[in-house]
């Protein structure tokens, strides 16, 4: 994933902001800044910091457009106040990100997907082990104990992979 202030192409910009390529195209039509215009055989280039600022300014303008003061329009002071509030919110989010106080949804989704893949692999292995050993076992309690052991082993392995990414185990305090 790109960091703020980097140059990215259209697809990277869409991924970074969690939107579709048609949304990026609509942004450009609406005045989104770009570093280099795309053409046949040449990618669009965007400065992520400029796009971020444009989105914040546009959000502030959208809020201001919906506000009607006593005279039917927003005052310059109110617009400045709202922009200052929006800037403060953005700064707070950046500070939370820097302090690892918030979870990046793309990283979380990747970690959960990894957990699911690990669990599926572990359960498939458990089925193979149970099938191979159950024929030689004499009773249901013995087969049940084997099944529980192998299933728990699959869950533990998947959990351990998730803990590697998140740095904590269930019930543990987060590490700083």
C-alpha cells in the first residue's frame, strides 16, 4: 500500500481510498488533482496527498452547502470553523494511525483471510489424519478424542498465525 504523498496510478489510488476505478474517473471529472494525465499507453499519475486534501476540502464544501444560516447561506466564519473541525478530525485520525490505535481495514481483511486459509488447511489435514487412524481404532470415544485433538490443533495453528500479525493472543493485553 502506498503512503501519503506518493505518486500512484489510477488502480493504486482506487485501492488506497477503497473505491472503484469508475469512482476515480468521476473524481477526475469533478476536478480531482492529478500529477500526470493518462493517455493511450500512459498511466494517470496522482499525488496521494493532493487527492486526500481535495477529498477533505470537497467534504467540507458538501457539508457547508447543506448548511443554511439565518440569511440562507453559510457565512465565511462558519465555513472556516467547519474546515478547522474537519482538519482536526483528519489530524486525529493520522495520530491514531501513527500510534497504532486504529486498525487498517485492508490489513485486517488480509489477516482474517490468512486465518481462514490456515484453518481450512488445518481442518483438511485433520480429516486426513482422522480417516487414516479411525479404521484402526476400536471405539467411538477413542475416535472422538482423536477428532477433538486434531480439530483443536487446526484452530490453534490458525490462531497462532493470526497472533503473529496482530501481536496479541486472546485475553492478552496489546503490546506497545
